[in-house]
């Protein structure tokens, strides 16, 4: 059974994570697998209380459950066996089972990727809209909202683009982003983590300029001229406006298990979008920062940025009509050519410890 389990894990780790930091480790003691969070992998301001990493773990566990039947396995997942504050995220018990049907989302697992292109502004069909809304119906406490109304999309675009402004006005957000950009294909292949610069889909001149923006002092100088963060914000708004729909995944509560379920829900929506031939760009940043500020962790932000985030939260809640639910993940979805450079993953041997061999 061990070989089948490893094949399942190969597909499980195609899950997305913050800036592709891959914050996981497995201990395989067939037929059991223990999944651990690695807190040092994501030290960004977005990952307050490890909530962003727990969303990633949720996506991984959803991949695992989708993949297992294709290899003749059933999987039973127990979240946080040692308590919700533990880095021991889940214990998975695999069992051989015959006659299992492949999950309809199985073929989407290796094809799901972030697409940061400008989309084609094509309307989302009613069937696709309903399929995305229903994708996470079986995930406890999760809810999906989708806005395809042009006026609402424009309002949401003005809100979502502010994350890009904050990245170029806050030194810690800026540093974490640039620490995870791989500026050449060779660097991307060598590290097998982070984000290939090509995946940002920048024009040639902007791609050249982007490498200069790694220097925070240079960013400060250009910002002082009233240029950089405003230009980047406008470009981000344009990308959001091009989407067929802008979406939100919420969770009913804000415990660690709830964020894992939020990740499971988001992954199902993304895989369903992939199955339908749609492209998706997760825009997790604002939700993470809003959660951080809501917990009183304002110390890394200026008073202006704290006020901005509170205003953005109000705008998002009003536009989506999501009440006091926890904002787990924002995203845009639509039609576009495939992305230029899918994110790579570290070899499975780097994240798996096998017992009993």
C-alpha cells in the first residue's frame, strides 16, 4: 500500500500555498500518514496565527481525498489529533478498497494553476456560475460567493487592488514577496518553490523594471514621487475588471479546523473551475490582512493602512453580503490563455519521512 500512498501524496502536494512556500511535511507509517505544518516556511504578515498555511493544508487534504480512489484507496482524515494549536495538522488512515470510482475532479489536479493574465471579459455562463457555487457544498461551514454583475465587479476591483498597493508601501510585505520571486527559470527549477517571474505575465519592459524593485530604498524613492504604488494598483484593478466573476470563500468560524475547511472549499472551487476550462487567480492577501487587523495585530502597519484595511473589510462585506463570516479567500475567475510558468514543487522525498523501511 505504501507505493499507492506515495502516488496520492504526489498529487496532494500540487496544492497551492502562500507564495508557493509549501509549508508541509509528512510522516508515512503505512497505512497511516501524519501531516505537519512547518511554521517557518511562511513568515509573512499574511500568515498570522498560521491561518494562511492552514488554508494551504486544507487544499492539500482535499487533493488527497480526491486522488485516493484513483489508486484503490479510501482515506479517513482526523484533524488536529493533539489539539488545534498543534503543528500536527492531520492523521490520515488509508484503506484498500475495490470498485471505487474516480472523483470527477481527479483529472484537474495536475492541471490546476494560478493564472495572473488579463482575462477575456467573457460572461460566465449560468451553468458555470452554479457549478462553482455548489463546488464546496459538502465542506462544513464553508460558503462561496460569486459576483458577475459589472457594477459589483468594478466595486470589488477597486477594493482588491489595494493589496498590491500595500505590498509596495509596507517593507515586510514587500520583502516577503521579493524573497519568493524566482527571477530566472534556472532559479525556479533549482529551488522548486516560490514564484517564477514569468508567471506574473508582465510586459518585457515591466519585467526588466521589476527586478530593480527588489530594492526597498528604490521603491521608497519612486513612491515619494507619487508614482509606483499607484501605477501597480491601477494595473491590479484592470486585471480584476477583466474577470468573468470575482469570488469569495468564507467560513463560519475562525478556528484552525475552520481555516483548513476553508482551504478545502477553495481547492474544490478551483478544481471545478479547471474542469470547466476556466482560469483562476487567488487573491488571498486582503482576507489574511483583514483577519490580522481584526485580531488586534496592527503593529506592523501605519495608522493609514490599518484604517484602509478596515474600510476594505466593510466594502467587501457589503458588496458580497457575507455578514460576519470569516473571509478565507478572494479570487477572480474567467477565460484566458494558460499561464506562462506553473509553480513547481519540491521533490516528494524532500517532504516525506518514511517509517518502517
